[in-house]
């Protein structure tokens, strides 16, 4: 959509129709930052799913309007009670049409275009608003970390004798809602990194995850590995990632937090599209199976029992970790 002389307009009150899931909402951050920078005095509201903790922590928004079937009427009343200068909907939604606003900018699904399918989602979103708000100086994710959380990490490192001479590696082991790598593979990766680099390993996952305890108990150096599954506060997790020399993770919030903290990443992809939803803005290596169904459309039921994740072996992850820990070449799929 083209708006005449739109780049010279500074809006005072903006509503952004975000994504229903928190991961895609997080990937809107580069575009929202651009909108915010171009409208420095604007009040910005955003719609989000029930899990809006990340958007709340970022602190850019006057109001976060939660959307969901049980509260849809409440959501509509909340939106209609305000009058906005402009409403920007990054994903298909009926909400812009019930909003009291002077201008509406609505974008529809773009996954049918091959070039968009193999372009990172954050870049896709930025391209849609480029005719209106221009280009950003840089593309990267953002998440704030305060000094209190950094001090907690320093105290943790001091208590557990983690010094700058020992690399700190943060590993997220996935969750029960997606296919997981086997515990034996995580154990082999931990053993290799500890043996080669005398590294300390932080294992993150779902709260009180027995999977993590199994990994630690099957390693050769359990004293070098710390169970971090009890840490659920996003700012604390981000603070640990800001201290880490490397993050090894699947897709999702942990990956995007690592990117926001500029922590180098080894990203293990089974189902999913790493080109579109992988790391961005940091030094990284992506590992995935070269299958005929790649990249995966996770909205469809897998007919191959997720062998894409099961066929990835520990040696691939170990070699990718060496590239980063040895300060090898910076590997980017896109910029």
C-alpha cells in the first residue's frame, strides 16, 4: 500500500496488530523499532496473544491488548474505545476494520511467494513497511536487561567458579510440545565441549525438567554442567545469554533472546523453516537435515515422524560449536 507523502508524517497515536503467538510478535521488533524511531513522540499500542510477557518487558507500548477467543468482545470494546492516527496490521485480521482510525495499513499472507518464503520473517515485515517508513539502519532483535539481572549472573558465576578463562555455553533442550533431540546426543555435545574447552554448560528447559537431569547424570563431567530449568524469568535468561560465549538451541524464544543479546548461536532445526524463522543479526550456524520436505510447514501433520531432527548427529553440532568458540568465519544466511 502506498500513502502519499507518508514518510513526512509523524503520527501521535499508533495501533499495531501483532501476532497471536509470542515468537512472531518478537520478530516484529525490528519493524516496531523503525516505526518508533520515525514517530518519536507517538503513543504505541499493540495487540498480542495471551503470552505477552516479552512485549511487556520491552516497555515500548502504552497498552498491550490481549486477544483470544474467550475475551474477543472485551478486546473489540477496548480497541473501539480509542481513536488512532494509524493502524498497522502485519498479519491478516479483521480488527483494523472495527477500529476508529484515520488510516489503515493491512498486509496479507506472503508465504506463497518463494522469495519471501526464504527470507527471514523480520526482513519480510520490514520490507512491507519500507515504502511508508523507510529502511532501518540495521536489522536486529532487541530485549532489555537491567543491572540487577546482570549482577545476579555475576554472583552466580562467582559462586560456581565460572571465570572469563572458561567459555560459558548456554543450551536449551527444547520442550515437550515439539520433537526433541535425544538426551544421549546432548550429553555427547556437552562432554566434547567441556573436554576441548574446559567450558561450563548451562542447561535451560521447561521448569524442573527431568530430561535435563538425565542429560547431566549421563555426562562425564557433571560438575561442569548446571541445571537452569528453574530459571523462567525472561530478563534473567537474557542476562545469562548476554554473558554466554555460545548458545545452542532449537527455534523459539530462547533463540531470539540469544540474538537480541548478540550471543553467537548454533541453531538445531528439525521441523520448521530456518531461513524464515532462524537466527538473525548475530554470528551463527544453522544445522538441519537436507530432506526433500525441507523447509517444513509445521502447520501440517508430519508423515515422516520428524526424522529430520532425529537424523542430526552430535558431531555436526560439535563442529559448528568449534567454529564459533574458535572464532572461525562469521556465517550468515542473510543480513
